[in-house]
């Protein structure tokens, strides 16, 4: 199964769109500014339709199968979201039109700011950041500006647990700050002893700590309040990475646990589609004392009961043009309104139940370092099987594809060797979980009896195993002349 | 409605396997006094009810199906062929994750490779990534790349004053605390040569928009002239552009750009009140390892068959952590896919036609408005689809009357970003504006110039 490139099906003279004739007098073009050639394809409309339809069929997706990708929360994306975002009153609005001509859209933004603040226990929310990492950058800039405004300009260190997503240290560097890694303890929590020594030694230089809770081992930190206390005692702030927020809706509010800032991944927790890598939305919530630092403008309700744009008084500035990924916000709003408080709690309860069920079904077959604890919405197993020394996590992942399952997240978190990070989400049935567990058990057996079957997998995917080293070496990054290769 | 398939019987069976009595027992790690907080949320709605509520909110907005639009300033009302939204709605595309598992993500990967190819064709560059969040953040990432290449020795960033004001604001946000200096913004508007002055041995880059925020199009010779001076100073020449303009005009890759970036929304993406859009970002092959954002590369599988993978990942956060070129992870992949579908459907001639129609209609409108008493079209040089008009009354008043009385969304009020352009509006005309709409705008502007109502409103405002 393969599909030619769009350029390879191009034939001179074909057209896929009809545009109107020019109904005004033509103006002369500046000859020296007009380009000689525009090397885009020439195809007919049916070529476009078949090409992209066939390409779509080469993808695994939530709509076609189970997608237990850890820390990515690949839950079902409700179809009503797509209808909502495409209502012409939303989709055909210009971002710069007068606020009074867009009151419905601004009311939705205002409501979503308040709903998200309530769900996580914060005072104020900005919806401007476009993705989780963008929210992290926003949060770290807020923390720094707040501390520097207090005159504490010597602070330049952010503590990041060794289980953190790569975006946390990358965000810290991008903000011009230093990363200091905090190891985990034997139970998968932040190592309190080491945290104590770090805050004692570096306290006056700490901006704060970035903490994902539940963490990427799928564990709710048993000492979270002590962790928060230690950082606050040192004068630092606590940032919450909301990537794993799907585990604790109605279960715990990060704001009440002492977190000062947190980003939400609306494309994880609140069901907006991942789109093959985006768009997302990385809304950021803050405690009251940081509300003035949010990027903006945000929507406020003025004395005439009209919605208006307002830049927070000490804002870090804009992080993006316009107001945020509005059509993503419409989807998240739709999702929250359809759930209510009880529905959201059921989401997290079932996400956690499903993960614990899968962990229980697999713990006798695959090593699971922390299976003595209940996990939250995900758990981390290892692709190290007794009696199958040559088999690794990648082999198991690729073999799963032959059974139409997307593999779990592999080789992450970095602190677990041969990690297989499994997040089933609440929108999967027991039958699906059982079929997945049965398959992993079967693969473990194959690993011992027929390892070559795993080494050469996938066998039934659109392509066999791809050569990533060659791609990085050859650097063929586009089609056509001047494109390398 | 909660999309959860588990039944009570399922839950009981699963709890038995796990070995705990109840679901609540799974949460004993949460501090007890913080466990199960109340969420004060409005009651849940059915699908029918939520759609009714959303429709009511949508109906409160004056959307572009009900008004004619002459507003641009970074977000543009261009035609989107039906195939784009029809194909982008396929769940196989939109409900997939980032294509880390390449063998079962060839659809997304090949489509993004084609996107990169078409962006290279459009911009005249050698490589493209799969998108940044929007034009503003793509510009900020280009600036950060130049600063990283400058390794602290080059800490000055020269921004043209006619780079989109929101893009300049985002560059400022992204670089706060880096100890850099931003220069150039006080140069005379439209004076390219004046930007060469601040560009010296301490400069990381010069960022210029073409066509610029005020609509002005600089010729390839003018741009090359500046590029040569920037390069002589050892700095990067970053060009922000409107992709639709490249359907007609010489691409920045042919006049010395090191990075070409900008807002990709005009390529097949709905206006959607500002997002999601996509920032396109193209550079030279020699600079690609310093750039940020996901990139797809061609390779082969174990049978030697062509396939595609995410490549050069050693620049990225999930591999390099604190040493990554950026923290970007999720991007605007689906919007990039829509842009690819748009470019494929428009093709070699369609995009040129869109650009030509926009050019002709904008010039037609400018000509008529220039002839009106009280208005002055301030187009010092060439322009593409946007131009500045000095108005006889405050722009806010004119726009309010245009909307209320004529159903027209007027131009962008430049006074707040450029105090010297008080009472100036930036009008945008595209292929979507018919001759009749343009005439209606011109007639309305003429009427409003002499309107006593507006004068009265003006007085009212002054009195406040």
C-alpha cells in the first residue's frame, strides 16, 4: 500500500478549483516584482480527494482503533465538538472585529476562563497559549516576573524532577533560566531528602519547581503537600504541568494543593482532537496573587455587563497574536458543558479504573516497577521479558501494530529502562482493554518462541520498519530541485 | 453525557481483578482533606441542549456571512475550496497523535512532507518545518534561532516598525530576561534603508515584513539591497510574508532571506476569531539543524520502499531536554494539513489567480477612495491587497457606522499602534469582495464623510 506524492500525480493543465472572473478594471503589475514561476502541483479535484483520502487510510487514529499513548490522553474526540467549532457565527469571525460585534464569542471565552479556574482551583485563567509547552513558557515567565518585581532578581533556577516531560527543562532553558534535576525516590515520588537539601542550598536562587502530578510514572505524589511547602518555604513558586490532569478532575484541585500556576492541555483532558500533532491549547491558571501577570488580553465583564478585552496590569505581554486557538476553546467549552461536575469526576474515575485494570491484567507478564501502588490514569511497564533477551520495547511496540493497536509511549519516562507507558483513557470499553491485554500477553509469548516475528515487525502496517538514521543523514526534506538527497 | 462505555457490571468486574472494593479506593494517595472537592459548575447538558446554547452564542456575533469584510491586519478572508474542510474532517487525520510511530502514521507524515515541499516552492527556500503556533510565534522562534547562532555575542534584534505590532510584542515577550536589545522600531515607516543603520556586528538579525503591516510591497531589488547590508553585518535576514502574495510576487528566497516565516491562515484555514492558525517557517538547508519545530524526512523501510519519518529530532525537547532549540512540542499540524490541501487544490494557477484578483480589487478600491473628498490613500509605493487611508473622522466612529448602517466590517484602526497614524485605517480587499461590495463601501465612506450624525457622535465622544 503506497500513495504517490501530490507532485507525482500532477499533470500540466489540470485544475481543482474554479475562481470568479475579475469584475473590476485590472491594475498593471510591477514587472520587476512578479515571480516567473510557481512550482505548485496541477491536479483535478478528484485527484485531491482521492490522494488525501488514501493518505488518511494509512494513519492509525482514535476513530479507527485503541491509542493507549501514555501522557497523551488519546480519548475519544466527540463529533459534536466539530459541529460546534464550525458554527458560522464562530468560524467566520474576524479576530480584530469590534468587541461589540463578537459578544457571543467573548462570552464563551469568559465562561471557559471561569470554568477552568473552578475545575483546577485557580483565581484567573488565560486562554492565549496555543499548546502545553506554550503554557509552560507562559507560566515560567509569570513566575519570574512576579519574583523579579519583588526585587528578587538573583533567582534563576528551576527544579525539575527526573520524571518530567522534556518540555519542562526545554522551557526553563528557553526562558534563560537554569535547570536543576530532582531525582525520584524508590516509591516514584519526588525524593524529599534531596529536595530538602536542594532548597536549603539554593533557596534564595530558586524560581521554583515544575511538577507533573500525577507524574509520568502515573503516580500521585504521596508527599505533594510537603513538596509544595518546601518550595514555598524557600521563596519559590510551584508550577503544575497539567498534562496528566485527566486523572484528577473532581478528585483534587491543584490550586488547593498549593500549586501557584498550572497549564491545562485542552487537547488532552478536554477532548479536543490532537490533529496529528496539533492544534492544542495550553490555557494557564494562576493563584490570585499572580492574576495581574497573565498574558493577554483576557476577557472581562465590564460595568455595562458587556464583555471587553483587558490587558492584565503587570502582564508578561502577549504570547501569541490575537486571543488563542478559539476553535479549540469552543470544543473544550462544549465538552465541559456536556459533563458538569459529576460527569467530569466520572471521567477521571473511569480513566483511573481502566488504567489500574490494565495494570492488574499485565503485572504478572511484564515488569511494572511500581505495581505495588495503585496507579492513576496511566502506568509504566517495561519491555524486558524473561526468556527473551534479544527483545526490547521497540520490538513489542512494532508488533502491536500488527494487531491494529497503537503502541504505548515508548522509552519514556527516561528513568525507567525499556519503558512502555500505557494510558487507556476513560472512553475505552472493558472489551477493548481485554483485547489489548490479551495481545500483549500473546506478544510476550511470541517473544520467547518466535523472537524474529517481533524483530521484523510490523508485518501488516502500510510500510515495514523505517530507517530513521538514513532520514537524518540524507536530509531529503522536500520534493523537487534543491531539496537535498 | 460522558462518552464512558463502562457499565456498573464492568466496573464491578474490573475492581475485583484490581482487588479493591470501590473506585474511591483508587485515590488514597490524594491527601484526604483535599480529596473529592466540590466543582461548582453549571449542570450537564445533552447534546441537543448544548448545541442550542452554542447556536445562541454564535448568533450574537456579526460573522462574515452577514457582513462584508474589509478587515485584514494579519488574518485574511480568502476563499476556502470545499475539498479542504471536507477532507480535514476525516477522523483518521484529526484524531491521530503526533506521528512518532511512523509505520502507522504515513498519511500524516507524507502529507506533511508535501506541505514542506509546497512551502519551499512558495517561499523559494530549501527546507520548511511542519509549523509553529502562528505567524507571531514563528517570527519569535526565528529571532531566537538567530540569537542562538549569535551565541551571546550578537544580542541586538532589529525589528522593522512595520512588522505586525502583535508580532513585535510576542518577540518582546519571548526574549524578556535574555538581556537583548531591540532596535529599529523608531525608524521612519516604510524606510527599508534606515533599518540597515542599527544592524551591526552586535546584531543577530533584522526582521522585515513584505508586504508590510501597512500593506506596502517592497521590490526584490529594495529587499536585496537591505539583505546585502544585513549579511555584510553578519546577521540573519528574516522576512515575514503573506503566503498569498507569493502566488504573484518574487519569493523572499530569491532576495536574500535566511528565514521566511509568517501567518499561514490565508491558506485554507477559517478565520475562527483568531485561531487555530499556523506559523509557517522556512529556511536554508545549511541552517536547518539550528531551527526548531518538527520536520519530516524521506527514507526507506526494510524492503527499500519509500516512507517518511520525523527527522532531525535531536534538535527537539523530547530528546535534548534543556539543550533543545525550542520547547515546542504540539504544533498546528492539522492547520498545516489544511494549508497543504489548499495549496494542492489551488495549484500553480489557482493561487496566482487569488493573488491577482486581490491585487486588482484592492487597487480598484484604493482608486475610488482616493477620489473621495476628505479621504486620502497613503500608498507611498507598491501595495498588494492592503492600503492605508486617512479618514476625515475617527476610525472607530466610521467603523461603527459602517457596521450598524451598512453591514460593512471596516478597516483596522492604526491609531493605537502608530500614534502618528491617528484617524488612519488599514483596508484589506481580497477575491472575496465583489465589485458591488467595493462600490457599497466607497459610497458608504462618502456618505459618512459628510454625515452630521458622525459629527454629533464625535462631539459626544469628545464630551465624555
